[in-house]
């Protein structure tokens, strides 16, 4: 007797409730294996042969015959997954905790010359640590369940200061922001480069294709000096063709005269870039009537300068993979994005103040 006829005969012997349950499992059960087996049974009930089912990609022909045998012999109970009878699971909480520790390090910490992890190498190292060996498919499922992803590391430079000195400086800056008088302002300040040659970044693409990003060949640059208000999130900026002390001083004067003319004092938190502490800056600061105070972050601590996140968002939304043919077009897009960002944040800040 043909397979689909055997399945139909068993199907006719099921109650209406059992049929309804089987159809529900085929639509939305969390167990993917059970869901697939139920779909195979329903396809056979509709008169499809194992070969026809295999051609649709639902299951292989041999898998269909296994489902038929289990369904004919045991009914709906034969569709259940029986791996719980295989004994204790190899992957335990202890195994998972060791995996967390191993992935956080490097293969070179465990005597291998390779600097990056592979699933096979993780299996070898964990086998030495726990005496448990699993398959690559099990490791793949485990990594996915623990949300351990294959990502791009972040390059960093270690701060040359002693840890205690770095901590004292960062704590002092936090207190400055927290205890700021109402008539004073704290801003995070930094510069950003805008290149006509696009920054290349990830994007969604169709299978088997790779998008092309046209570059103008000869690169043109513009620079922005910007500040982020620690209270309101307001962003101020000034454009320039060179990133030097002149651009920095012009931006400080803009803060004084245009952006915060009523502020008694403006505290500027910034990095140790050489243009921020040049002789030209030292000579110009006394002319600002003590309304500008510079507070330098510890060296190589960009994560503590909040405006860095704004520049990352700017690159993600404007300069990455852009199609502008001239620097003028690109700068128009930059200004547009910055203005829209300011409008949204100022609107939300006003609503919070009213509430």
C-alpha cells in the first residue's frame, strides 16, 4: 500500500479533536521538528507522495518514510520527539559557564596560535576543560541560545594613566555634571571628519549579490567642531576646512556669543587632541573673561565623551555608503540630519520639562 494511503487510513481513525490538535501543531508549535512532522502528515493526507513532498523542500524522502512509519505504528504519539529518553544532556549549566569564560578570552590564552575562535576550536578547548565533547551542530545551537554572536571587535588604546588617577578624573567630571548650578552649562566637545569618499559599512543585500558604492576618486574633506549639552542634549556645531586650533577657538567664541550668551560659565569636557591645548589656545583663553573652562578627559577614553555617540550615528545615517557626488551635496545631508536630530531632542526635552 502506498505511503499516503496508509497515512489517510490512520487519519480517518483520529477523532475530530486530535485532527484539530495536529493541524494546530503544524501551524505554530515551538518544536520545529514536531511542526515539520505534522506538516508532512497533512501533506500525505492531501494525497502527496513522499517524492512530491521532498521536491517542495519540506523534508527529504527518507525522512517522510520515517514519519509515515511512526505515524502508522503509534498514531499522534509517534510524532513526538523522543530525545528526552537519550539520557542526561551533555550541555549542563557548568558547561555553559565554562563556555562564557572561554569565549571572553582568546585561543592564544589556551596555547593555540590562532587569534580568533571557531566552533571546532571551542569544542576542543571545552573538551579539555570539562571532558565533554559535543558536535558542531550542538555547539552552533548552544551559541545561538546563549546569544553569543560572531561580531567585529572594537579597537581600543589603553589609557597610560594609573587606574586610580583615571577614576578620580572621571568621578570629578561626573560630579561637575551632577552638581552644576542653573546659570552654568556643561557640554561635551569633539571634532569629526566628513569625507567625500564614503565610509564602507554593512548593508542588507540580495542572495548572491554585492552592492557597489561609487567613490569620486579624489577625496575632499570637511570638519565639524561640535558640542553636546549634558542637560538637554542640544547639539551645536561649526564647519571648517581644516581641523586646527583656529576652528576650535572659533567654535568656543560661537558658544559664548551665539549658543549660550546668558550662561555665566561654560564647562567644556573634551579629549587631549593637540589642537585643544596648543599655545594659540593658551593665549586666547584669558580673553574669554573666564566664561570658558576646559576639562580634559583621561587619554584614550572616547567612550566617556558623550558626543562620540552622536558622530557614530551621523556616520551611520549619512556618510556610510553615501551616493553624494560632491562635498557640497554631502554637507547638505549632514546639516539636514543634525538639524532634524536637534529638533527631535529639543521637542522631547521640552515635553519632559512641562511634565
